[in-house]
C-alpha cells in the first residue's frame, strides 16, 4: 500500500515553475498554488496583469491534490438550515455559485484541453437511517421548488441500480460531476503559466508587511513586492496571516483507494457510477476512479495531523467502514491511503472577500474542489475592477474563541458527533 495521494501518484508533475531566486514587483501576488490561487492567476494573467503565484510546496500539494475527487453542486448544508442561518437570498446565491462552479470547470477543461476525466455523474445523498430520509425529503422539496429543478428523490427500490448497499432513499443532484484532481490541477497550472502567470514552488511566505503602499513578501526564495495580494492557502495558512488562522479550523480528511475493481465488482458495488455521500454526521463519501478503483473517504478521526502514522490509523478505520457498507469488497486490497487538511469554518460556510488590504478565499469546509476555481476567478474579476459577483461578500466571520492555530478542541467535537450519530 502506498501512503500518498492517488491523484498525485497518477498525474504528471507541473514542470513550468520558475527556477532560481525570485524577486521584483508584481501587480498581484497569489499565495497558494491550489485550485483557488491558480484559477485567480489564470484569470488575472489573461487580462494582462503581472502576477506571481507563491507556493510553499509544489502545485496542488495541499487540499487540491488530497481530496475525494467529488465536484458536487449545491450546498454542503441542508438548504432549509442555510436559509434560516444566512437568509434565503444569500443561500440561493451560494447554491447557484456552486452550480456555476461546475460549469466554470467544464469550460476551462474544454478551453485548455485538460485531460482529467471530467464527467457529469450526479451525486447521491444517501439516507443511512429511516429518519434521515425524512429530513432529506423535506430538504429536496425546498431545493427542487426554489433553486434546483435538476434534482430527484429516490426511494430504496430506485437505489438498486445505483449502489450495492442498502440505504433508505436518497436525493440525486444531477449537475454534480467528478474528475481526476491531480491531472486537473497540473493542467490548470499549465494554463495559468501559458497565460503569463509566474509560478514559484518551494516559496513559502515567511513574512508579510506593507511599505510605501506596496505589499512586501519575504519568501524562502527571495523578496517580492506587489500592489495586491490574494491569500488562497486554506487549512495550510501560516501564522503570519493570523486573522485567517483564528477563523480557519484545520481538520484531517482521510481517504483510501482500492485496487482496480473488476467489472463484476463494479456492477455489484457502484453500478450507477455517481459520487456518493451518506447522511451520518461522521459520514463517508465514495466514487469510482477513472481506472475503477473505489475511492472511499471521511472524517475517520478528528485530528489536525496528516502524516503516514496518522493516515495509517485513519486508513484502518476507513477500511472497516468500507466493509460495513460494502461487505462484498472485504477481500479487495487497498492500494492507496492518504490524508490532508480541510479548511473548516465554525458554521461550515466558505468565506471570500477583502480584509485589511488582503484578498482571500478559503473555509470551503469540504466543498472546495468544485467551488475554489470559480471563487478564485470571481475574486480576480473584482481585483480587476469588474463587477463583484462574490456571493459571500459581507458575510460576518467571527474568530473561533480560544483558537489561535492548533485546534485543541477537535477530540471533543468528534465525541459530540459520535453521540449524535448514535442517537439520531
């Protein structure tokens, strides 16, 4: 078994990064070479902006290359709950932004010729308990009537052709998609580079300040200045951007991938070939990879650490969960096990905008794969003086009390959600 991301291991590395020391002045410095940063950089460079992307590690090394490969439209939240919390107008705007994000990805992939197995697959939100289907049904009725007619409610009998495990019904979101995340992020980096963006790897920002109306960024490879800065580092945000660190909760998300399944195993496990998520608070999500591996993930442990030891512990928990859902795969080997950090907010709504002279987009809370490129482009347009279509503009974002970077409270959160899953 390999303890590394399947997406990284089965994609070519980006080979267009600038070499040698970095220096000079740029119109915009983007911090983070994931989907958000690269989407913004491509949009800025296409408009003639002089832009540099500063990446602490390598292109796609963070959440953009460590996720489950789902591109799910719609909100991570129950739509009814979102309306109650942020209001109907903003809930609809955010839902529609997630819809538009799938269209944005498809457009870029087509325009740039990125070979990443993009496919509109549809997403199933599966009811693990009978009472969960009641909640899913009520949510479906509101979503279908108010914001997304491309949805359907499936009864248990309907699921026999979708998934080889018993569930109590599901909501189908038809616009949702999937792709190979590693090949996409490499292709997006290449597209930004061809448009004129400079991409610097191993260029962690060590210090940030302002002097004479310019941002000064001291990196591991030199000093650059910029008129504007976009922070797109999510759960990997460092302490020199303390405002965001106090509001982002890094949470480990862990994933395993089986060996390629046979045609018979696919037919018995995932005949519908969609993205799937179950309805538990400590839930699981899964899909088939382009080579028919089952990619299966979830919050196996409430930890802010992702290394081989932590990933191995989480992988064992995920294997047990996989076998409980799909006992027919008990004999199937696990080829990959990896983890990464998800940038959660306390209310699980993402945040994007402008704060203290810095543009930012983060806090995707597990829904970043689909929204991040689109939101990066949205902020780039605002930076260019174009109409500001940011659906999150002005959304209050209080700091997490007692949180300054390391989320000491995660084990308590895990116990709380375990209790909910037991009794709800």
